[in-house]
C-alpha cells in the first residue's frame, strides 16, 4: 500500500510540474507493421494498419508524460478463405526520457494501459454456411516506445515512432508478434 501511495504521489508531482510548464505537444499518426499473432486456432500474419494520437507534457528538458492510443486492423486469409480479421483499440499513459538536439528530439519510454480486441477467424465455408470463431476480449497493454522528431517550425514537428505492444490476452505469445511504426505530425506549444 505504501508503494502504491508513493507511486501516486510521484505521478501527481510530475503531472503538477508538467502543468506548470508551458511546453506540451500532441498530434496524429498513421501506423503499420508486419505482425504474426498466435491465435487459439492458428496464426494471423500480415500487415496491420491503423491511426492513432498522442498528447504529452514536458516536465523539464528530458522527461515527458502523457497518453496515447490507436486503433489497428489486420485482415488475413486462412486456407484461401477471405474475411478473417483482427482489430484492436488501445490507449494508455506514456512516460519518456527525451533528448533534444538542435531541431531533433529522440525519446524512449513506455506505454502502459488497456485495450480491447476483436477477432473473427473464418474456418470453413460450404454454400451459405460459414464456420467461424469470434473472440472479443479486454486486455492489459504495455510496451516500449521509441520516437524521433524533427522540428519543421517552432510549433510543428514530424514524428517517426516505433512500439512493440505486449498484452495478457494478445494471443498465446502475449504480443502482436512484431513492431508497429507510426508516421505523423505533432503540434507543440
């Protein structure tokens, strides 16, 4: 209990410091990545795409906290049967160490939060009859994030970010089985 109380006080202190700072940023990004998800019936492999956003507050020059989230989708085929998909929405808190250098900024940290996924796995088709498995679960999400930003103006930056999501219910491997890459625009103040 004391550990939990200290953690909340520390996060509260960081948030208060962040709110006192005039520096924050946020924006949107498209994302994609080649993934291989170990599902109960088989593996779903392919290129997962989606869109997401983030907001962060600087707590000095080298640390920022915030949040991020996205929705991503993977359409895949099993034995020439089309129509199977894996879709996930997630969001969470982020904490990053951030190193500015001229017009560049490199950040490394983690995202911790939650999400939900839906999986429709079509197993066979015969005439008008379809045999399929449908799963919908909520899951804990955590994962490392790496970000490279390039300032275009004082208020606008281009961002390239990579993540590797892990979750208790993301298939038998507890991950999406590959990194995702984000390309987007951040607006800074």
